[in-house]
C-alpha cells in the first residue's frame, strides 16, 4: 500500500513541477499564451517520459 501512495506522490510532484514551468512560460514570455495548448501537451509528454521509469 505504501508503494502505491509513493507512486501517486511522485506523479503529483512531477506533473505539478512541469505544469508550473508551463505557467511561468505563459506569464513571462510574449508567445506563451499563443502556444498554451502545445505547452500543455508538452507537459503531459514530459510527465509520461519521466514517470515511466518509476
């Protein structure tokens, strides 16, 4: 049971971190808002790539 909770915690931290970087790009660049959909897909792609090894 502990391992399931740990995997969920890792997933939450990874997604939260990548999504935070997406929001920073949207706030501090002039092109971030125009490409927010592509950035969201990139967040999911990075999340899957970094989460699969765990």
